[in-house]
C-alpha cells in the first residue's frame, strides 16, 4: 500500500518498510498493560514497569527489532 500511495501519508512514511519497527507493538502492549495495572495497584507499579522493560529488552536480545 505504501508503494501505491493508498494511505496518503506522503513522503514521511514512504520509506517505512526500509526500517524495522522500534519500539515493537509487543513493547507498546507491555507498557500499556503495565501502566494500567500500575494505576490499579500502585504498590506493584515498579514491578509491572520492570516486567514491561524486560519485554522491550527481550525483543532486542532476540534480534526481533
């Protein structure tokens, strides 16, 4: 779709397929869940955020991003 210009986002995103996504959607999801759980259980906020950080690091270590 990018090659054909269907999205209509212009030059900014035309070379998006040349780069790996960083941060990954796994990282976004992990931090989103960590923030929500941190709001619901403030005592465990740093544990949740630490686990989300481990997800982000694991994506890099596994060479997924």
